[in-house]
């Protein structure tokens, strides 16, 4: 599973999943904290459609953390003030980069969480579509 997809599942899904995965690594491996969870601001880049030029839309608050496991650097970055989630993401990222044995069993957990997120999204979309107006029925 690619890093972007994995991170999206961990951020959008239940906070219990990254906490459980990170705890599994903490129990079995030594984790060296490079940078504690701290807040920062990141510029949001956007593209103007007519001229295709880039501009900065504004800033967003993030929480970031860096850890090292067996010489592999892991980075956790999340929108808003969520220091625990950033730390857990950094541990999970470092575990994948270090190719730890525990990561092989995580694919199934992440796929189950992704399926749950997709079902949630589909249910929300169906709820919104129930309020959609059909303009063809307005003709008299």
C-alpha cells in the first residue's frame, strides 16, 4: 500500500487505528524522538484555472512530529492541533520505512478501515442526494 493512501486512511479514519498500530511498535522497538509534536503553519498552494498560475491561498495550522526507528526516519504531519495523532503517524511511517515485521499484518487492518470510510462516505452522499431537487418535475 502506498504511503499517501495509508496516511489518508489513518487520518480520516478512527483515531483508535493509528494508536493501536503505534502502540504495537512501541511495545517491541526502541523509538527515538527527533522532534516532539509541535505546531506550525504551512502555506496552501492553489492554481488559478484561467491563466494556470500558482498562488498562495493562505496558511493552515499543522502539527508535525519526527521519530527514528532502527535508523529509519518517520514523519507525522496532520492538519490542526493533534499532537498524539502526529506522533502515531510518525511511528507508523518509520515502521514502514524500516520494513518492520509488524507492518505486514497491517494491510488487512488498513483495508478494513478504508472500506468503513467508503461506506460512511457513500451513506453521506446518499443522504445528500435525497434532498436533490428534480427540476423536470417542476414543469407543468
